[in-house]
């Protein structure tokens, strides 16, 4: 994908923790990504790692969209972190493009290692390369540790978000 900086070592970007590489997710990473998504009280109730079929379909759709980037942080042959960046062109804010960061997860054994901060800096660097003027994210209100983490990185809780589940048609 042009302008996404898939390689490591970009100027102004902090070095990753020792032995960690950030790269585009590959199909073989999917079981570990889903396991990371399910590894907390919220995710445990909404992710189902026993059936990867819907995740495979979503992975293919993400991969086909040039405005999507699903990243993994890998240590050796283990996925230890993940996030998804979506580049959103828009008319508001003077036709500013923005980046939406979603599904940020760091393996429980890697928390406190600097990996989360590195992943976020990596995503911000990709957003700058893509011409984004703003980075935004949402975090469930039941995740105060995540809120403190984002605030330490300079994010401010400037909006109230709303969600509405859409029932599936049978």
C-alpha cells in the first residue's frame, strides 16, 4: 500500500522494544489476533475464536481496501500486539483526512514493555504518511487503564461516542 510505511525504522518513530517487528498482518496471524481480541473481559464476551470463518472474511475485506491497515507486532514467531488503522477522507475540518485507530491490543505478557506506545507511534507515523491531519480512536468506558494510556500519549477525551447495534436480517 503506497504511503503506509510497511517497513520499520521511520524517522521520528521510536525504536520498537528489543526483538519486535511491526508489519502488515498475514492470514497465518489471524488465530493469534483473534486470541488477543478475546483476551479481556469485553472481548471474551464478543469474540469467538472457535469459528474463524467470519474473521477470515473480514480479514480478506480489510486486505482488499487500500484505506485499511491491519498491523501486528511480532516477537519471534508470536503475535504480541495488533491494531487496525483506517484512513478516512472527509469534508469537515477543511477536507481533512483522518485516521481511525481500532482494536489496539498488546499481549498481557508484553504490557508495560513500551510495545503499546510503539504501536501507537507507528500508527501515527502511517497516518502522517497518508496525509492525515487527525488521529482518532474510541475506547470503551469500562477500560480506565486504556484511557490513562491514551492520555499519556497525548490523546484527549474530546467527544462522546454513540453506537447502535444493527440486527441482522434472517
